C-alpha cells in the first residue's frame, strides 16, 4: 500500500525554482537566482555581542520555553522599531513574534482560508505565498501590476467579482517585481479594504532596504489616515533581509480577534519562536546597532543595483525593459524580443546556465496568466565585478 498523503498536497507542485537551484552547483557559475541577502553583510560582531549579553544577563529565560505570542523584551523592541517607521502608538501586545514572516503567512492561511476560498495576490508575487495559500485550498487570483504596484481599479473589480478572503500585497520593493505602490494607490487600497470589508495583508520584508529617498509609509502607518481601514489590515515584518534570515525572527500585526486565532494556531505549530533567537534580536535592537547596519546594507545594495542596471543597459540594450530598482533585492526584467531576440525567459535560462550565469524565469511567480518574457535578477549576492561579468554572459546567452 502506498502512503496515503493528504489531498491538499495535490494543489501544489514542487517549485520550479528549486529545480533550477539544482543546476547552480556548476563551478564558476554567477548566480542572480537566489532570494537571499548577502551573508557577507551580516553584522557578526554585533550579533555575537548581543548573544553574549543574552547568556550573561538572561540565560534562564532565553533558554527556557516561552510565550507563544513572543518574548516580551523583543515585542517591546519591535513595537518601538515600528513606531520609528510611523506606526504611532503601537503597543507590544498588538504584535506577535513569528518564525520568520513565512510563518506569519502560514498562520494567515491557517486562520483565514477554507478549501475553495479565493484570495487575490499581485501578478507576479512571492512564490511561497502562492504555494502556502494553495496548500490551504485557496484559489489564487492574480491582480495586474505595473511600475507603481497593483492597479487599484482592477483590484477593486476583482474584489467585487470574487469576494476574496484576503488580498495579499508586497507594497514596497516587491518580490519579484521590485515595484513600489505609490502613496496615492496605498490610500486607495486602504479605502478598498474599508469599503469592501476585505482583509488586506501587507508583507513588508524589504521596506527598510531603500537606496535613496525612503518609500511611502507602510499601509499600516497610513491606515491611521483612512477611517475604518485598520481593522481590515494585517502586516508582516521580518528581520531576515536587514539583519539575518537564520535568526528566523518575523512578526505579525493584525486585528485582535485575528491575532488571538493566529496565536492558537502557532501554539500547535511550533509553540513559540526560538527564545534564544528572540532574546538575541531584542538585545541587538536595544544596543542601537540597527541604524548603522541599515545604512551599510542600503549602501552596498544600492551600488550593486546601479551596477546591474548600468550593465543591462550597456550589454542588452533594447532587448530588455526594466524599472531601475529604488530598493529591495531584485530587478525584474521583460524581454522585448527586439530584433528577433529571445522572448522566452525559460529558454534563455537554459542557455544562460551554459554561459555561466543563472537567474529565475518569471513564470512561477504568477498564480495566473504567466508572462513568459519576464525574469527576476537578484543583485544582492554578487559583488559589482561579478555583476558586470554575469550580465555580460547574459548578453552572450541572448545572442545565442
Ligand atoms: N515575504 C517575502 C515577500 C519574501 O521575499 C520572503 C523571503 N524571501 C519572505 C516573506 C519570508 O521571509 P522570512 O520568513 O525569512 O521572514
């Protein structure tokens, strides 16, 4: 008798990205494929000092079981961190700590989605969210996105047509699109949440990674200006992209009745996020090291994003279209097919591997109507020299 797996697994496929990652072991390959921050950017000294303080000052609590809602000193630090980003008056009790923001997404799926429910996401969006919501049986509908993020009129039509359980957005430096929702559109989205009484989930792991001017305030911060919107808003934050993904520290801010149910589900999932990691993150935030760390990562990624944009313009010219990223980790490219050149990013990905450069084709990031001419390049992990070399190889792959 074969093992009788749950039917819910029939809704998800193994990620196309994972298949591609198997090819990355090839020696000498320059990878623009990952979704990781650069490990050279981790503030090892700062994290070491924080963890030593934890073991010196609070070993009993930090090595013990803890509350499902999160380690109180970290909840306090995170509330202060969010207040610093314009979320006035946020109390520690209004957020829970999650094991990465990935767990917050899973908890939202678990608390909100029944099989057959509809959810709306951006096309394209974070692949793991599509997979996670499908695992709970959701039909994942895709809303159109342009250079300023999701289009509010189209989003409203889809909300009215489908009555979704939730709308999931990455409003700032989206993964994979790099797009940022304009201030005006943010207010429109909040009005839609209030008017149609639909939960909007703001996933914001990249908002602190801006290169010049800060992006518009988060939906959460702006919800104070749009009456009735706050009770329809959930916000996922994460230390992964700015400090360390290995700490697995994220957080969820949501209306109290939703937060209480998320805590109940988390209790049966992992009881609580690692107390040691939470205590270390709390000490790190308390030490005041974060602003300098942010300044450093912003400078390095800004330089790499610029180098990648410049190299693409020089090496690929009119064969590609893209918006120069103003933050985040990703550059989203559309192949134009100019002068008969390749328009299928999947076909190009195979040729690119042969030339020694890897990227992820855009197709898997769409829950519906994939655009096969798109691809995602990460500028985060290769240095400027490697970025130039990698883009030159991409240019050769495009020429055939
Ligand atoms: N949301 C988005 C949009 C992401 O890109 C990622 C990581 N790639 C996550 C959530 C999950 O991050 P973490 O669980 O490490 O916080």
